[in-house]
């Protein structure tokens, strides 16, 4: 025993000074222990023979303690301990593909859904042949998804990455402009909404885009129950709730349908896709084009100074006129009309009917008796949140739209938008982009999602039991 830690009995028996001649069984037990703990399996016959011989030779040459240490290091430094292998086994099929080995598959399934190694149950399923066919894999994926105790961090992780709302905590805001702004709480509220919709697991994608429900300044645990996450700030003002709003223990609840629709109108998403001091219609439009419409926008050329004019007396829409130059508009026409619909919200994520700009004439006239300026004066300008969907590839989608909420509802009804989303799900859980050979997998996944009433779980079951997940190219080994 040292520093409160004790060595396993298999090692102590080998190191016992009274044991002058360790037996073969003791050497084997000392070898089996680190293999079981590190590699989570029984050593193969060849592996055991090699390690026992290495241990015996090390003891004879360097003594028991050093010989034992070297054997343990050999296990810890083995490729299987350091890397997750997905090389497959067996002979290639007619398409040049091999199936993942059952233990490789157990790890692949576990890490697809969580950040944890496979459970004993999943490893046992691999060792007993339950993962030898797609139906068995589907059954265990479904079991893991239905088990409340099973780690499923990557499910919520996908939506965090897909929507990008967690970046709200990284966007600097001047607290003097809105002292109630608490981005960490806004992100937590959206996390809870995502978890709530995943738990219901009905029409998940459309609900993510269109739900009126929201958590507001909400925290809960088993000991204290529901409570306000932030007591010292009026976080609910970010959601346009009245200043005297009382915290509701029963959440989520409905926000006004003409102001909010799903994740894209959550304050966290709006803040994450904004600038430090104002909205960023270009970034918001780029997100819609790439994540919902499946388009691509080239990177900004290094020769372009991507700055809007510093004109505090003009609206953002007017200042964006510089992006309509011929060399800019080829790309900006795919982003600006989409992003401008979100002008219904300010850069703190609050819904607004007007935009506040500098009143230049009033400011110039606002002077004291000596003609010295007394300060800036501002005015309200009726907001223009008009925009358009264009070049979507779906004629039913294209057309003018006023405001983010109507645009989001139109997008959420689109088959094309849903299928683009399924592609993003594929990329996240497969860890790669789709290819032409994955067409059948994507079609089957979309079909499983529709036939299950929009179940995200069934979409994952379809993907993680597909050939795209179970097979690898033999020439990649």
C-alpha cells in the first residue's frame, strides 16, 4: 500500500519476497489483470503467451518490480490501448467491403452516442454474437437510446454544434447597453429546450425550428427542484417578457407565436450569430443557406475589406448596400435576403418593431448657448424585416417573405430542408461526409424518420445499423 493506493493481489503475489519461484499461473494472472482493465477483454492465447514470456524474461533480467512495470507498459502502449481501430475483419464482399469486428462495432456504437467506452452489456453482446447482424445492432442502439441511465451526450451535442447557439457565451457585449444579458443562462435555456424536444421525440426537426415553447432562466435538480438560474438579473427580458414577470416553475411554456419560432429565434442563437454591437445579417443568412438549404458560400477573398460603413445614422439594411457591388453580390445575394428577415430581433436576441439609429440633424442642433454639442440624439425607424428565399432548388420554397418567423415556418415544411438536415445528422454521427455510395443509407434514414413520426432515435437507429456504419473499404486497411 502506498499513498492510499494498493496494488492488485495478482501483482502482490508476484512481488512477495517469500515467493522465490513464481508459478506459471501467477505470471499469467499478472498478465491477465492489465489486459482486462485496459483493453476490456480477455487476452488471446498468442497474446498471453507473448506477455507471459516477456514478463518472465524481464524478471530474470531486471528483477520482479522492473519486469512487472515493463509488462504493464507494454499493455498500455499497445495500439489497441491508444487508438480505436476500425479495420474490420474477414474477406471483402463483392463491393470490396469488410465488416467491423464485433468489438470494434461495440466501441463505434458507444462513441457514436456518448463519450464513454462501451458498457459491459454491449461488450458481452459483441462477444456472444449479438452484433453479428444489422438487426442485433439496431436492437442494442435502440436499447441504449431508451435507457435513461445510458450516456447520450452526443445527441444534444449534435444540436449544439448544428445550430451553434452555444457560441453566444463567446460573443462580447457591452453590459451598459443591456445589463440583464446573461449568455450562459440563455445557452442553458436552449440546452434544456433541446433535451425536452428529444425526450418527446416527435417531429423533432420541425419542432426544433417552429416550437413556441421555451425555458426561461430555468434550473432544476433533484434536491431543490425548479428554480431561477439567475436571481440577480432579469434574464426574462431577453425573451420580451414583462419586467414584472414571475418565474414559472412549470416550464417550458409558450412564447408569442408572432415573435418566436424554435431555436433560430432563441436569444442564444441570435446572440451567437451577431456582432459585438449590432446584428450580423450576413452571418445569419449564411447559416440558413448552408445548414437548411444545403448551399455553399465561398470563403471571403483576402483582398476584400469586409467592413460595413460606419454610419450610425443609417439602418443596417442601408449600410449593407456596399455588398451589392457586382463582385460581392454574386455571393451576398444568397445570404443577405435570408439574414435580413432576422432584423425583427436586436443583437441581444430581443424582438423589436423598430430600429434605433442616430438622429444626425437633431444631434447637430442639440447644442448649448455657446454652440457646443450636448450629446447624441436618436430616433426610431420602422423596421424592415423583408427578405426572400431564392435558388433553393425547391420552387415551393422560393419567394419573398417578411420576418424570420414566417420564413422559418416555410422552411420547416420543406422536404428538401428536412433531407438536408438528415445529411448533417449523417455527417456528425458517421464522422465523415456522405458519398454517392451512401445514397441508400440516407434514403432509408429519412424514411425511418418519417415512418416513426419524426423520431430522432429511429433516425439514429437506421444510420447506426446501416452498411455505411457497419462496413469499411478493405483497401483502407
